[in-house]
């Protein structure tokens, strides 16, 4: 059963329930009003008969069921009941009501005006009979009215209410079907797109979005998900292609050296030393490349929970390790910014920036500086700077500027920085430094910045 059918059935069920409740309440109200009118009429007629006005039993009325508009007496019948239970007709229809023990008790009783209402069947007709005591054992008067017509009217009303409830349910089902089709139209397209993605792995460009209701929001979110999946797949394919390209060179060199090793006994001492050094170098480069690829895959820190991180502490920790590895002077100028982020990932990003600066600033003429301001981390060196064509590409995976091709490295360090920045809702930047060198860094998204501490946010020395 599809969603539109369920909507239609739900509409029909609710409408039927509402119509049934309203019908039952209306029918009960009508029955009570009719019964009340009948009872009041009987009491009025009984009072008139007791007072001797028997003409009320013969007063003609218009018969609504008579097609010729004729007259007929009211369907009333009256009789007197003696204390011993014998009856005397007083007028109206030629009908004698059966006298029960309760009626005889009223007739023999002394309480004048005591009444009893009952329904009796006489010759297939149902009468409502009011028995009124005359008091002091003087008997009682019974006045009855034929209620078959009232029952027929009530029966007809019940049928009309039932038919009306069915019609309301049918109309509600039709309207529910139409509305459900309109409501679920986008869901149907969304389902078709999802099934196509499941079957082929490719989307059809997303689902057209119109309106601002929940379905429109779902469609918009689905489109965003499809775009991100497509981007992730494209990035994955590009990464695989880049990895294959970068691995090809060291693997080719190792394969060539392996074939030369078969003739190792024919080589001289110098050739052997150069061959072994080449194999060791290519092995180290391959191992470093694999390590960098693993780091790149984990650049988003999926295994690390977000926490409250002081950027000054992160930068000082990265600077300490970089001083030990590169033996370079590193100055830290940091404010007291705190962010919600992944401490180890941020420290790795800063460390990659420092190692990159040390690698390019080979002359070592001045200190490498790290500046932290309001979630922006910038590392400046005094190296040769960057060519204009390199500024927009240095964060690409495996990209190496012409000036760095002779230097060690895989071209993944800054790509890892870009991945960590993106995981923290930030961006990367690179520019040439006034006076020589380059400034490279990244930002952290504003929504991750935490309120400043109470203490004055003066720079933290490195």
C-alpha cells in the first residue's frame, strides 16, 4: 500500500468517525426531542380527559402522509381503569390497552396524580401509554398515542445519517487521495532518485525543490547529500589517481634497482654503494609517502573528539617540536583564543606549516614566526617566496612548486593542513611576505570560537 492510499484511507477514516459521532449525537438529540414532545402531548391530553374535555381525542389534524391533504383524528386513545382493573373506553381509536398489575395499583391507590409511562403493543401497533391515578381508589385514566409514525421518522433519519456519513467518508477519501498525490509527488520523485542512486550509483541531478514545507526541506537536504556524495566520490577518484601517479616513480626506480641487483657481483664497489644508497633513499621516500597518505586520510580527525582547545598551547607545542627537528629559531605571537576543535589535528597542521617554512627557508637568515589572532594561524618565513602561479595550488595534493622539486617531501603536507582547516569550518591562505619570504596559514570557523577568558587577552609569548 503506497503513501497516497494510506493518506486517502486516513482521511476517509477520520471523516467517517467525525460524521458518525456527529450523526449519533444528532440522532440522540432528535430522539430525545421527539420523546419529550410525545410525553408532553400525552400529559396535556391526559389532563384534558381527566377534566372531562374528551373532544381532544377527536380533534382532526392534517395528515402529512395523506397525498390528498385529508383530515384524520389524532392517533390518541383513552380509557378509564377501575380499581379492579376493568376498563371503560373514553374515546379516540377503538383500541383497548392491556392493564398491568402496576396500572391496577395506580387505579386503586390514594395518591391522586401519580403517573406511569409505558409502551404496549396492540394489534401490531406500538403505543406509548400514560396512566394517571384519580386518587382515593377512584381508578385511573390511561391515554395512549400511536408512536409507529415517530419511529418510522426516526428510522428514516437514522438511515439518512448513515448514508450521509458514507458520502462524507467517500468525499473525504477522494479529497484525501488528491491531496496525498499533491503532497507525495515530490516524495515519489525523491524515492525514484534514491532508487536510481542505489541501482546505478549515479544521481539524476537531484530533485526539483518547490516550496518551504517539510517535503521541500527533505528534497533540498537530499540534493545537498547527493552533491556531497558526488564530490566525495570525485575527490576519492582524484586521490587514487594522484596516489597511483606518485607511487609510480619510486616503484619504477625500485623495480629497476631490483633488476640491477641480480648482477650485483658484476658491479664495482662504487657502483654497489650508489645502488644500495639509491634503494635506501627510494625506500625511505616510499615509506614517507605512505605515512603522509595515512595522515591525509585521517586529516579530518574522525577518531578524535572535539574539545576546548587553547590555540596558544597548540602553537607552542608544535613550535617546540619543530625547533628540535629543524634547529631553527621560531617565534610565537599568540592571543588567548580558545576554540572547539581537535587538539592533535590542529597541532599537526601547525607542525606541517612550520616544517614547510623551515624546508623552504634554507638560508636560515631569520626566525620563523607564528602569529595567532582570533582563530587565524599564520606562519611566516624569510625564504624565496612563492611564484604567482603557485599561490592558488600549493594546498593541492602532491603539488610541488618548481623551486621545491629538488627538496625532500611528498607534496602532501599542506594538503593535510587544508583538510584539517576544512574539518574546523575554516579556510587556508598563502601570500608573499613583505621584505621576502611567504606567509601561509589557515583559519578556524567563527562558530567554533569560544568566549574569551576574563583575563586580558594579551599576547602569549612563545
